[in-house]
C-alpha cells in the first residue's frame, strides 16, 4: 500500500498505528509523508520551531512496538524535555539549557513507539493564549492565516489541524490545551491534576495548575494517549487514584443520562462574543436532543478573585523561572519585555501574600465540588471570542515605550513594592483574561476539562465549547465527547491547505 497525503491527513493516530501494526504501511512511509507535510506547511504556519528529522530518521530504522508504533508526533517545546536538545520554552533565555534525560511524558511516548519529528512553537515561557514568541515568531491558524492558533500550545494545534501530524504534545496551566483546540477545531482534553506526571525534572508545575497531554482530531486518539501517558512515577508529589480500566475502552461506552449545567456568562463579567454564546446554546440543544438533562446554571464562586489568585501564581512563577534561568547564564536581554514586567511584579509580591492567595484555591475547589454533586458536567464557551487577528494581541508601541522606561529606570519595581500597582493589577487581570475567562477554573481546582469542536462561526472559523467534570472523571468526559463526535462528526473538516491541490 502506498499512502497518499489525503489518506494520511484524514487518518487519526489510532488508524495509522493499526496500519503499521498489520503491515499495510511502514513507519518509514509515515515519516516520509509527515516530512513532506512539514516542509510544505511549516513556512506558512510556523508551527514547528525545531524539526527533529535526523532523530526521527534514525528511530524509524529501529524496530518499533507499542500502541503508537510508527506514528509521527510533535512534542511541545515547554516542559516536555528531550534529552540532548534544549527545551527553549519559547525563549532565548533557555536555548542554552540542555536536559540530560527525557521527561516522563517523552519517555512514555517513545516507549509506545511514537516517532517524534519536532518541537512545537509556544509563547515565551508558555505564558499566553496566543503563540507569538520573539525568539521563533508567530504561529498562524491553518483555518485563516491572519488569525491566532491560540496558545500556549498553538504550534501543536496548528500542526495537528493542518495535517502535519495526527497528535502533538501540549500542556495546560491556564487553558493552553483547550484554548488552541477551540481556535483550531481540535479535541483537547486537560487531565486532572496528577494524571500525567511531568517529571522527573519538575514536580507539580505552577502549583499543580498545569497538566500535560496531547491535542488530537479524534476523541479516541486522546483516550489512547491518556492510556500511554497516565500513571504515577516514583517520587511524584501527588498521586491520583488510577482509572478502573483502559481509557480507550471506557471512552467507547455510553455516558448514560447526564445532568448538565451550562452558562455562557463570563465569570469576570466581561463581554462574550455572540458566536461564543451561540456555540454554547447549540451545544446545550444537542445535549438535550441526546437525552441529557440540561439546565442553565453555573457554580457559585468569585470569578474576579479566582483571576487574581491565578495571576498571583503566574507572577510568582515567572519570577522564580527567570531566577533559575539567570542562574544558568541567561541575561535580561534574552527575555521579552512582557516577561520582564511579570518578573518585576512577581518579585514585588510578599511570600505571605502568595500563600494567602494560594489558600483560596481550596475555596474554589470546594465550591466546584459541591456543584458537581448536583451536575455531572458544566458547559461553557472554551474561549470568549473567535480566534482573533494577530495584530489584536500586540501591545501598542506607546505602551511598550512607557513600560520599558519604568522597567529600565527601576520605577516599576519601586511602585510595585510600595503597593502602587494594586489597581493596575486588578485591571490587568480583567484585560489579560478577557479573551479566555472560562478556562482557569479547572486549572486552580485540578479537575479535568475539555474543548470540543462543535461550532463554526459565520466566517467558517472553529470555536470550541468547554466541558468541566469532577476531579478524576476523565472517562466521563471522553464518553460524552465520543457521543458528541458521533452525533456531530468533525473529523472530516479540514482546512483547505491541509491537502495539496
């Protein structure tokens, strides 16, 4: 069998692995097609910032076994360390720091037979919901090159949506799996805290707010990857209860009649685009038609307080990360202005303020836990607006100049330490999260959540909806997603550029 590009693009990882397993195609053939797709599409998309074709060629010459044997994949250039290659985290500041061993995530993919063909682009330190690092450039959405692919796993999302690979590594500390999935028409599951270990170089990332997984087009691929990636490693700081069986097998079961609550209102009381509201309403109607009990309600929690707690952690993590980078030889010139500003804000916060903020996470988790006693899943928009134009996310030059002056003169640090930035921080929390106000709830509470590609805007752009389940209940989300995938299939939807004309 000679695999055509259109057959490759229309197949998911599960099917490609099956074809390799039964001898219909060879891993070398899959790599050849993936390499051609990468060469053709990456100049347009800038999804991959480091091809690993030498490593991939060497790998396919070896015997491969496992559930992903021969399947071309990407890993995200953040957290997912590959021994001997720098993990840049989207920054020049980390390009000289080379890990000595694979992350557990990467090792498990390799043990499953996957062929890693490159690293996907991410914003600096994976900090944003758009992918535009100065070190590597902007990643473009394959559905509309003028629009963002989302972030921080935007490179992975663009590559999967365009058909370079069927599956790509991602992580989600504030929505970074769900946001790009929503922007690019993909399925994106953020597992519960502790389900997929990020070690051994790190323990809990962002105080446990971040989870690693993959971006896929099919639900079954996500379930397969979760079977490969989940399970504790020795020394993990947090161990979640194991699943009762294979996620692939559980995903194929009917979810039963679910109690579904939905809301399209922003927890920050900010604007939500009519298309995002329409996406949720259509999803609610679909769920009702499938026999689920659907009501409009949302958990009772203080949305602005959650946003402030999230940003408090965010500032502190940036300050700590840059301190580590500087200790390894990085300089201020290696980092973007916005990152340096966040470092100053993080260094100005007291340890006591940080701890008090972190203690509030329990408040949000308890409130959501009570809500899940009454409802199996919570439906919201995944993002508040359709994928935005690249220019819309660029800081105005005048604002950059003022902030650079305050930073370079030390005035910003003085103002922050004197508490003169509190009003600005409140405004910043609203401004930064206006496009993505729905995703951080799952991160701070540690529960699983997914973005499902059920909606298209009048312009033909993808716009996913989010479902949140109780802690440890990825199986229920996968079952519901499988039901939705059968009721309203999306696998055949491909951007025009995915298949050569």
